[in-house]
């Protein structure tokens, strides 16, 4: 498939995990990918180069409006005006609600929700001008509630409301806005969760697998495939939706 030939796609938090898999997938399908992360995304760029794709890396902290603004200006000058935005950057700072600190609340809301606001608002200007755009944001199964994740659940539920609203406001400009809500995907983020609860990644994965109808946890590539679908013209009449990618788990 070659669904993104010459389209400029911006993927945030793409130095590793789901973002890296998404950047690779889009590059393989012909996109010119702007790989954004707060750290230099060398490993992702090397993978894309090995696969024969075209990408450039940009250091960008999505919580910092000025950083987002200037990186978009730079990438638009170097690659072309962005047509696809994947709001993937995310963090967790888990704790039970009664002792959840304001710092941890603010940090999680700032990256996971305000970051989506910053990037989407900057990106939509380019998309409105082209009368074409796809915005896909990473929500989570945790949006439905998850012990120890009040901050993260609030941010990820916020993404679903933001997505539904942007779909209403931006539809007239031929911009589709959707969200993907993964269940447990094996990445550095979930490895850190395992460590916090005193389990090895394998032990936590085993316990999640037992509660998942498909009997296993997910892989970043499986989420990337759904993001790519929603960012493609195959999903041209899908907007304002949140698609759960969670192996059938409740
Ligand atoms: P990772 O932690 O593996 O990757 C997230 C990337 O985002 C990291 O490179 C991280 O950098 C970067 N990042 C963090 N803060 C910022 C920032 N302020 N600006 C730019 N980049 C930043 O996570 P996953 O790949 O697992 O998750 C990707 C997305 O999917 C997240 O939004 C996550 O919430 C969501 N998700 C993940 C699930 C899972 O099971 N893995 C399930 C449901 C949703 P650094 O390493 O420095 O923090």
C-alpha cells in the first residue's frame, strides 16, 4: 500500500514505542515524516532510513507552545505543509487519587491534553489552508477509568471530547479528526508501569493477557496500523470517533 505518497505527516513523541511504529509505517507508505520528540529521535530516523523512507527529526516539547510553533514552521519549510498530525506524545505519573500530587496532575494534563491542544491548533492552520487534513490523537482504554490513573484518565477522556469537537468545527475544511484508544501495548511506558507495581514486564503482560479476550497484550505496530487507517483516505467518512484497540478487553 502507498496511501501517503508525498503527504507530510507529523508524529509527536515518536522517538520510541507507538509513535516510532507509526512514523515508520507512514514513511513506508510514502509519507514525508516529521518525527518529533523531546529527545532527538535518532533510532526512529535510522529505522526509517533502513526501510528506504523519508523523515526528518525535530526536538519538540509539546507542552511548550513556542517550541511547537517554531518546529511546525521549520518542518513546513523543509518538508512541506503538514497534512497529517498524530498526537502521540504522552506520559504517565500514576498514583492513587488521595495522594496524587498537583505536580503529577499538571504534568500529565500538560503533555497528554494541552500538548494535543497546542499541536492541533498550530497544525489546523496548515490544514484549513489546504482544505485537507487528518488529525489522530492517542487516547487510552484508561479514559474509561483505571485505578491509580486519575490524572491520565482525565487527560485521555479529555482527548475524546476534544476530538469530537474538532471534528464538528473542522469538518467543513475537509479535516477528519479521530482518536485511537489502545489497551495494554508493550512499550517503555508499560514496562515502567510494571516496575512501579513491583512486577517484571512479562509478569504484568501475563496478568493483562489473562483478562484480555485475545489472550495477549498488543504490539505498537498493531496500533500504528489503525492510526494509519484513520489518517488515510480509506477512512475519509470517519470523523469524531474514538476507536478502541484493546484485544477486546473491557
Ligand atoms: P512511550 O513512553 O514509549 O513513548 C512516548 C514518547 O513521547 C517518548 O519518546 C516520550 O519521551 C515522548 N514525550 C513525552 N513527553 C513529551 C513531550 N512533552 N513532548 C514531546 N514528546 C514527549 O509511550 P507509548 O509508545 O507507550 O505511548 C504512546 C502514546 O500512546 C501515549 O500518548 C500513551 O499515553 C498512549 N497509550 C499507550 C498505551 C500503552 O499501553 N503503551 C495504552 C494507551 C495509550 P520521554 O521518553 O522522554 O518521556
